[in-house]
C-alpha cells in the first residue's frame, strides 16, 4: 500500500515562513503535489513537481511566495512557504499522481482529481 506522510506544519504569524515535507513509501510517481483545504472551502492545488525532471506548477496564490522542491534520494518533496498570510491557513495534503502520469495533464484537474494517492495532511495556521 502506497503511503505519503506529511510533516512540518504549525502555527506562525502573518509574514512568517514554514516548510512542510512529504515522504513517499515508493519512488515510482512522476508527479507529486501539494494541496490545501480550509474549513468550509473546497480543496485546491498549491504546487506540483514533475519528479522525472525540473518542471514545477503553482497556483496563482502561491507564485512568488511558495517553492516546491524534491529530494529524489529520500523520496521526499518539500513546500517552502514564505510571506504567509491568514488565507493560507488550512490542512495541507501531499498527493501523488498515477505511476505513469506526468504533471501537465493532471495538475489542472479541480481539487486534485487527477491525483490518486493522498497523505493524511498537516495543519498550517497563520494568525494575523
């Protein structure tokens, strides 16, 4: 059974920074990403990375503030978040696409519908 385990969430004040991590139990995914869900809102994509290369994808809200990165040797992806704002608060999920799927065809699916495997989430809370 595939496992994705997130860590690194926490509470910060507006303007602060956090880095969340996700360790995958297998290294066969071509696309991995981060999604978030705030209370009462739909899940939304934050960023994705093509594991086989260097392509990255970001939501408009994340561009310029968040960076997704990969440590292939450790089967780990990271999301470094700077200039955090209260609207960034939510449960952050790590996700992986189907084994043979690149990011381009699945990143745009609403709410991460193109991703198959999901972690349990890590909470990020930003106070004003």
